[in-house]
């Protein structure tokens, strides 16, 4: 794991919500494209066409083995591909994107704020249903944001599953039971 990954953990903002903040290389329009365009988002998170209209459905398709490191370290029982039905709640290009996350009732907010040549990203995942989801989501967003940072910087991507596994253990130790 990189030094950035070790020093930039998400934080609980309430018992069922986590927030992760990152300073990314800009401009904001480029970061927005990595959030909203399927081919660019597939490089760090999941593919899926997205209409930027409230209520618009989006099916995210994860293929984490393809993001870096292959299937090595993939947890037992986790499939090569995972699909999830989501919906756009709010889209204010290029500053805010809110997505209803699957059927759990949770919600993800991406807030982008330009700061000179960089962009401050605040990712908040709210209403996580239980501790297992909280730990998996915290590690997942953290690992996926490491990949986004690598893509934006043009550097080698870390092994997704190795990073996720290490972070899942770290979040289990860091977040209150």
C-alpha cells in the first residue's frame, strides 16, 4: 500500500456513514469525467452508462480483477464480476453527484471543489446497513480512490484486492465496533 493509503483513512461522520477526502490533480472537469463517463470510471471503479438526471437508472458493473493485480488476493466467494442497480439522485456538473446505492437505501455523494490546479474530492457514503457493509465500503472506496489517484497522476495502479484486503483489516481495527 502507498503512504497515501496509510495516511488518508476515511472517518465516521455518524455510526452509519463514512467520509473520505482526497486532493486530486485537476482540472475539475477531468475529475468529473472520471466520475460520470463509463469508460473512464471503469478504469478505477465500475462501468455503467449514466444519464445525469434525477431518477435516471445506472447499472454499475465491477470487474475489480481488471483494475490492478488480477485475481490474486480476491477474497474467497467474491465473483469476477458484480452488478448493482443504482440511480442518480442529483447531478450538478462539475461539482456534485449523488447516487442511490443499490437496494440497501444507502447513498453516495461526490463533492468536487477546485483549489488552484487541484480538486478537493469529498466522498460521503451514508446509511450503511451494518458494520460488515461499513467496513467493506470504507475499504472499497479507499482502495478505489487509490486507483483514481493513480489514473489521474498517470502512475502504476496498486493491486486492488491486496489493497482492499489490507484496508479492510485496518478499518476493522480503526472503526468502533
